[in-house]
C-alpha cells in the first residue's frame, strides 16, 4: 500500500509499504479521508515523534476492509470514524472511563502508525459507526469536533452567558459552531487572519462580534463590547502567554477561563494577573482530548448526533482537498503558511462518497 512514512525530523516520504494485517481485536480500515492537524506540522518538521519509522495522521475515517481474530466480523464493510487515543484500560482514569486522561496510552499517528496511508490498523474498540448520510470528510473531523465539544461541555456556558473565543484555528472555529448550536448567542471572537473573519461571517456571526487583534487591542475591544464587565466564559484556544493573560483579564468576577490551546512556550503570570484570579474568584479549567466511552453521552456520540441531524456542517471549513499522493502539498501549505487555509484534507473517497 501507499503511505507517507516519517523517518526522522523533516524526512517524510511517500512509499510502498506492506499492508498491515489486523491482529487480535483489530480491524484494517481503508482510509477514505484524513485531515491534517496543526499538531502534525511540528511533529513532522520540527520536534519529531516517539519512534521511527512512523505513519502520521490521527484525524481519519474510512471503511473496514478486514477484521482480525476476536474482532466482531460484522464490522467488515462498515463506514467508521476513528478515536485515535488507545487507552491502557488499567490506570486510575481508565478505571473511571476517563480514557482521555490515561496514564499510559498509545496514539494513532504519533505513537503508532496512523491514517496518512491507504490502510490503517485500528483497535476494534476505537471505532464508531457512521450513519449513511454522514460523509467521510465530516467523519475525518470527528476528532477535532469532539475536542472542541469536550472543552465546551467542561466549561458549560449557559445560553445567556457572554462568551469569548480567542484563537480561530480549526478547534476554535468548530467550538464556535457548537456553541452556537447549543444556544449561546453572545459570543465575542478574537482572531488574526482574514479567512477566519470570512469563516465566522459564513457561520452567521456579525462583523461587530469579531476583533482582528492585528489591528486593535483585543482586551480593550472586549471590555468595550461588554460594557467593562468582561465575559462569563473565555475560551483560550491559542496557547500563548499573552492570550492567557488576556483571558484572565477579560472575564467577569466569578467567571471561567477554559484553556484549550497547546502551549507554545513556558507560561508565566505577573503578580497582578495572579491577584486577579484570586480576587475575582475565577475558575481556571484545562481540557485535553475528548471522551469516548461507547456510551450515548460521550463527546463523540454528542458530535455524531449533531452531524446526523445536520445541525453542524463542518465540511464548510475544508479549504484544501488533495489526493493521498498530494498530501505533502497540504503539509507544506500549513508549514510555510504559503496560502490561506482552514482545514486541509487528503481525500481518497470518490466524490459521491465524500
């Protein structure tokens, strides 16, 4: 089969490799769509990964081509989404079904081979069956959608709350989509790219709800927009020290700061910012990954229900579609920021399947 194989930092090659055979409780998924995550770029070009060679890619969907021993044979031929985190099942969080906080997990696309290939091995327990009218492209975005939903559900804003979202990468944009679907209407949005502004306008948000932080002070804008009171919940989706401080300063007394963005560097808080957390009795929350327990109330089933009812339409965020052979072009666009993009995807499904 064809696969993009990472041999070292900045050394990824399209190669013919042996098609893997599913083992115990595993299935072989024919990959139909695979999204490039922002985290794939430093993993491939800057920081590397845990071992080599490795096939990256953790956002993907497809059809089950083969089933291994002890796996349910009825999976064969089914259209599936894939939860990429493989929990140990033994640690304290796993025993509580908090698999996203597993102390000894594996992960498709970073710790073992993932979806930038024609086929991928997936544990049977990591599959979610797709309704026929949920596209492969939408299913390849189940993982980032579930990550966005996990942060939203942890912060639990009420419909009448004032909410701010800072950082409009894929997660931030999907978060806005789900906040709006959940009935939150007063949303202030902070971004720094023209395609981000266009995306929120296409979602139905107004110009007045958007601040381009390249052109104006986002903190001043937010205070003016909220009459000096701040917001009830601030989603920080960037992971920079300055936006963390902005979040603390931008919430009202007894407000919540939800930290979503992976950190770019060490975080440090000045004394007056720390005082603000204490004196305003703020709640500072972290979020990581998403819940997948095979139960109707987990994040993945929450997302799939919204997709099934067409209450969210994530395909509108896909700006680039490449074949598997052309996946490196998408990687370079994201690495070099040579073009405006939101979601870049490798698609192997036919147009009727997408």
